């Protein structure tokens, strides 16, 4: 009698455990939560968390318990790839929002591809991220071959520069962005007086500033991140050089101003795939919820993280409905995301081409003057 009762208890426990496993659904973020890029990485994570919070009831109606797992990639390819392997090992994770850095996304998405874990990037701009043709890799932002030329056009058409000094931070992101900008600059007849790389961890720019003083460029294009560009601007302005500094979305952080200082944070411009709040009227409610939930203001990558998460989550729901309202497989989610059309997003409708690039979107030009940011313009980006 006791043995029978014990057997029933064990059976019930096993059955309950299986039911819980079947109804637990997770998505993950992979982004830098520590280090010099953590401000942007945290925006991605928090934007995703807000989307998860909002969509939990929809999952609950289908008998699924939704949660987020956040991984810190430290903006490091090896760390990000290790995180991707941990994601692959957790069968309850059906999709990933991330990464921030293209240099992390490329190996991380490759590590996830055999497990068919879909990634939707809010930030990766290097062409190689999607040009490899992986079925699991998608992005809702523009590419370097759109962003780099847009920055170069601004340098020529708005700043009227004739001579430009080009820098990059020796990462796939910075090198790709600078190369595309340089290509467009030369095509428009601009003299590139110098083009060189400087390691991303470098913070002493004495040698480069000496060259800038000698070559006297009309503008500086820097493919890099705010953690390095801020100190560069501070040191450059301290030498009395007010030459415009132009770059890409790696500048897109309030910490750029903090690192550059009040005197250094001037005459800086950047293109960004992440919209400023004033350019997205639909984001007002989301921004208020973000502030209430996290105690800080949403920035561009918070908005992009939110939209990327909405794509992942809606893709899971679409796949679930095709699967009899049950938790779908990773392969089903991968297919639903790549083939889906996602509406009611803050940045507009999202659908992907055969490589996972967003078919249409916008890019924004931001000006930093007297330690304050403002929107300087927008650029429409279309892919056939």
C-alpha cells in the first residue's frame, strides 16, 4: 500500500515536472552589462524586459510562462560566444535579442545556428552579420553600408568638408563603418588625409592629435564607441581643436557627454540606427513605463531593444498558434521570425529579406553641441 502510494506520488511529481518544462518559455538577451559599453547594453536588456513584461499575459493565455534571461557579453566575442552556447543548452530559450557589437554577433549567431535559435539584433550594423546567410540571424537596424555613407554625406553636404581624417577602433564594427564612410567620401571627391586604426582600449590620443594639428582636416570621421570617443573629444578640445567629429551609432549614449566633459562635448555628430525619443512619437507611453520600471530614461537602444524583443515574442506566438497553441520548437520560431510581418512597433513595420535584413527603416543624425543632444535629420533606408 505504501509502495503504491509512493509510486503514485513519484509519477505525479514527474508528470508535474514535465508539464512545467513544457510551458516554460524564455527569451534571452546577450549584450554588455559591464564595461565601457554597458550603458548601451543595459538599454537593450531593459527594453527587452519591458516588452516581456507587457506580453506575459498573451503567453499566459496559451498556458506559457514567459521570462527573460540576461547574459553579459562584456562586448567581448569569446564571452558572447560562451553565452550563446549557454543559451543553446537551455532548451526553454526560444529566441535571443542581441547583441550590441557586430564582433560579438558574428560568432555568437554562428554558435546558435545549429540549434536554430533565432536572433533579432537591435544594433549590429556590420554587413557580415547577415551576409553570411544564416537562417537564425536577423536585424531591425540599418547596415554599415547604409550608415557609413549617410555619415559621409553629412560630412560633405552639411559640414562642407574637403579634407577628412578617418579613424577606426580596430573592431569589425568600427572598421566596417569607417571603410564605408571613407569609400563614399572619396567618391564625392573628398581628400582623406589619413586613415588609421587605434585599439579600442586606447585612451591616450596625443600622437593622433599631433597629426591632426599638422594635417588640419575639416572633419574627423571616427568609427568607434562612446567609451573611446568621449576621451578623444575631451583631449582634442583641450588642445583648442574644434574640428567636427562624426561617427556612427556607437556614439549613441548619454555617457559620451559625461566622458567628453562640458568643453569636449561640442561639435560632435553621429548617425544612429536607434531613434531619439523625440523622433518616435509612438514611444511616449513606452518611455514613461521604462522610467517607472527602471528609474532611468529610455535611450535609442532601449527603443530598439524593445522592438527587437516584440519581434521575437510575436514570432514565438505566431509559431505557437501554428503549433496548436502549444510552445513551438526553435525551428518553428526561426521560420516564423524570418517570414513574418510585424506591425505596431515603435519604429514602424518590420519584415526581413532572405538574409535577415530589415526591408525598410530609418536612420537618424544627432548633433551634440554645448553638451546637449538634438536631432539634426533623418535618412530613409530601403532594401530590395
